[in-house]
C-alpha cells in the first residue's frame, strides 16, 4: 500500500469514527417530512441515513469521474 492511499484510508477511518460518534450522541426522536409523508425516528437513525447517503453519493461520483478520466 502506497503512502497516499494509506493516508486516505486513515482519514476515511477517522471521518467514519467521528460520524458514528455524532450519530450515537443524538438519540432524541425527531419528526421528518418527505413530500407528503411524516416519519418520527430517532435523530441517530436520520443522521446515519444521511451519512450513508453521503458516502454512497461521494463514492458514485468518484467512480463516475474516475471512469471518465480513464477513458480519455
């Protein structure tokens, strides 16, 4: 493993750990509206869903941009 990829892995682990820590500190229920639906869920679950969506979106964009630059 090269140094840049090892550094990225360490930074990713730190960001993930901070995200998990923030999620578990917010356990109060919150009301969330999506279009016409209203959901009551723990704030930790909402944060975990948003954190996961951010990781998936970031990974998808990185893969799409990487594929575009590799094909040129």
